[in-house]
C-alpha cells in the first residue's frame, strides 16, 4: 500500500517550487526607479525598500534621494543623485542589501550624490555577483535629452537596459550623411538651402514648448508622458 500524502505535505511540495524569490533591500535614503525596464511606483510618503527578484540577471535603476539639514539654516534640503544601475546575478533564495560603500549611512550627502558609491552584500555573507554603473540620467534632463538630438553615445548603454528615461534617449545610431561640395551647394535652390535652418528653428521651438509644459506638470503627468514618449520611439 502506497503512503498517502497529507494536505500539509502537498501544499509544502507545491509551494517549494513557486516560493523561490530573492529579495533586494535599499535604505530609506535611496529609491527604486526601475527594475528590468519596468518603472517602480514610489513616493516620499510610500517608500519601497524591498523588491523580489527571481533567478537570473537583473538591472535595477536606483538613485540617492534624501532630505538633509541645510548648512546655513534650520531647514532641510533635498539632495538627489542621478540614476545608477545595479546589475546583479541572482542564483539562489538570498536576501541582498545595498548600502553606501563607506558605511551604514551617507556621511557627506552632497559629495555622495555626485557619484554614489555603493556595495551589495548578502545576508548569509556569501559572494555577490554584481556591478554598479553610474549614469547622467536625471528626471530634470529627460525632456531636453529626448528632443535635443544628442549623440546616442552620450547616454550610458547600461542605463538603456534598465530605466525608461535612458531607453527613450538611447536611439540607434544612423549612418553618416555626406555633405555636398561647395560647388554643388551653390547650385541648390534657395528654398532647399533654407530648409535645414527652418527645420532647426521648428525643433528648437518644439523643445522649448515641451520643456515649458514639463515644468508645469505634476509628477503623475510626467510619468504618463514619459510612458507615452517611449512608445513613440
């Protein structure tokens, strides 16, 4: 007679394969921006300190964002860094912790925000396979980068794989366009000569309008616009 499995044993067997999930934790002074290209919803009043990661390689976009005492007054100043990308390989059901490289908390917020140096450790003190990539992607620069026609090489390639803002500006380089010789240019119609200048003026005007409305919009509207803009690329 074959032994029968109890309900408890069955639930344990079913849950053992589905329960695998590592967790990645950040301090209060940091915030998630995106995980594997998907935006993470967070705010000053609803800080998200932990995310779950399944097995494999993940790209996590994070930034330093904290309120610190002002040096010249009793008020507090918001200090925020650009995004940095943590690329981590998860190979087990572990608990990971991100923290500043020089200790448990940020000792010099202004200097730290310029180029955040962090380390990732495991709760069981095991080896962690990861790397940290600094970017120059900031929320304030999103619109100007998206529409200014900057060379794609100016944007960190690692950021393109992790955060929507980086994806939006990391366009595929196009083949160089040859310019006509001075003699050939002299024979072009005046309308053809004026076309590039007109196009440049229209682009500049459109960029100014977009920047204006971006500054007027609230945080939710900005996120919705970013999502829409990325889909247009």
